[in-house]
């Protein structure tokens, strides 16, 4: 299960839910134990003392089982153990199983470079922010598992992942599989002429760029267009890229032919002055082919050519303007973070919720059975001990009663602060329960003395 929420908040909400649920179990479960004990006394007149506990938490029910050989409170003791286990497991599950995942989805798109524009550009500029945005959009798409291409609209969203509805098409650059090698002292003009004669470049005015050094050149890139500037037709591109790194290396020229497969964007190429535009863009093309000074051409020259050509068309189609407003409810493909809730976590949640619903019904069932007895009978079991405090009060009452004081039945839980357990009278007497303000009788003194003497013997 995936939730469109921050995983941290999901973990927090689930922890609160489980903590509240287990606190609720303790409160309602304790009442179930109380009424179950009272009912058994009323119906059977006696109940085994091992059943007379409160709702035990954590490992206490297991310890109780090991010490007494009985489940606390009968079958409810099994539920105590289940709830204790669920409390431990749920906390581990929330911490370890709920995690963030990235999923493909659609994200809102407000402003950016939007195609098509009503203002066709005859010369597509390269020296502005739109190139950075269109270039980075393709890189973001690749990084997020999407393809590069010509997109209908782009912005600076780093979570962008191009999906079919975002793509108008794209350039495809094919290697002509005919690398030509020239000597280090070959001139640029000779290289261009030879490549044209071999059909590896279009026979139009070639556009080229190079870096000078020691009277030679390297990082040589040539771009040619299939159309003249005033043709008003879409154009293809043939390019040759030097693969070598240094000035005195041989000139190995790899040639490629690039065509655009985006019918809806052909108007951009038809309106552009192809050779002037390529002349504007040559430095960008050349810089994209290498990884810096003194490096050989990148192994993915074809992909880099496509990447730059795609950006060129998007800028032309979007009018070189990054503040265009997209139509209402426009979206773009993106990767978005979701909170993953595995089936195991759902199962734990379901079990806890089922108990949360069932235990109040069981309490109601016990309560109505209890109410069927007369008020006189109910009063007889009102003081039934079912907790630590209850048993302490019961012990105090028995102690008072054993001393012949019938008012011992009036001992209440708030009176326990007046009671102590320890040695009274002789220093080595038997520990017992007594009130702090209780006067020690002669019989008590004699009993303590006898105990001390017997120990000494």
C-alpha cells in the first residue's frame, strides 16, 4: 500500500494509534477481568485465585504463567500475551517496514517553457536560461528513469520524469559507421572537403569549431544542414566529431546523421535559419562532446548530439521564454515520494483494530450478564480483589479481622498508607502486616518472644 504522505508522519500517526490502542486494551481488558471474576463467583460461588489478577502488560503474563502454571484471568491471559507480543512487534514494524519509495506519477505544472508558441524564431538563441532548463530537464528525466526527447513543456522540477504524454518526439542520431582518419598536419578545409566527397557531410556551407594550439587544432566538430537558410523546410543534420584528445594526434572523425522524429515540431525547423542557428550553437555542441581540455570524445556522442538538438527545438517551440503559463490542471511526469506500507504492517494494523473493536463488545456482554443479578448479590462481590491494590486491601482487612476487629471490612485503598509490613516488637520476630498506629497487645508480644526463643534454640 502506498500513501501520498511523508513517511515520518505515517510512522508518527501509527505509533500514536498503537500506543492509544494498547492503553485502551489495558483499561477495557482490566474491566473484562473484573467482571469475569465477579460473574464466576456469582454463578459458581468460587473462583481459583490464579484467575484473580488485573490486566498484565509486557512480559508479566508470561512470568505469571511460569510462576503459577496458570494463565492469568483464564483465557483472557492468552489475549494479554497476544497484546504484549503485538505491542512489541508493532513498534518494530513501524520503525523498519514503513519507508519512503519513489513512484512514477503526475505532478502539477504551472509556469515554464511551454510549446508551441505563436512567435516562431528564425534564429534560436543558445545563450540564455532556457537552454539550461531544457538541458537539465532531459538530464533529470534520465536520472529519474525517463527518456530524453522534445517535451511539450519543461520547468526546473528536479523530480521530472518524462512520460509518453510529455514527449512530442525527438532527434535520432545514427552513426554512419565510417570513421575517417587524417594526419595531424591535415588542414580543416581538406578534412571538410574529403568528408563531403564521401557523403558524410551535406554539401552546404559547413559550420565548424576548433581549438587552436601550436599551429594545429583539436576537438574538431563539424555541423552541416540539409537545407539552406531560406528554404522554409525542416532540415536534417550531419555532423563529424573528432575522437582524439591532443593537438598532435591523428584526426579520427566519426560522422553521424541526425533526423528529427517529431511531426508536431517540424514548424520550428521550417521557420529557423538552419545554418545560422547551427553557427550559433556550435560552441555548445562542441563543449558537449568532450569532458574537458585534453580529453577524448565521450563514448555517447550520438546521445549528446540528440540531447543538444532536442533542447534547440524546445527553445524554438517555446519562444525562448520560461514564464509561460500552462493551461489549467496541466501536469507533467515526475517521481514522487510515497510512504510504503507493506502487507505485514497492514496485517498487524488489522489484528489490533479487530481486537480494538471486539474487546468493548465482550465487556458489554459481561456487564449485562453481571447486571442480571440482584443488587444484593452484586454488593457481595463488590470488593472482590483483582489487582495489586485490591489484594493489599484484602490482606489488611483479613489482618484486622483476625485481631477481632470487625470494622476491618471498612479498610479502603486510601488507608493503605497507614499500613506497614515488617518486624514489630522483638527484633527477630516474624514479619507481618500491621497499622503504624496499632498498639501491640500482650499476646503479640508473647508470640514474638516465643519466635525469637525458638530461633535461638
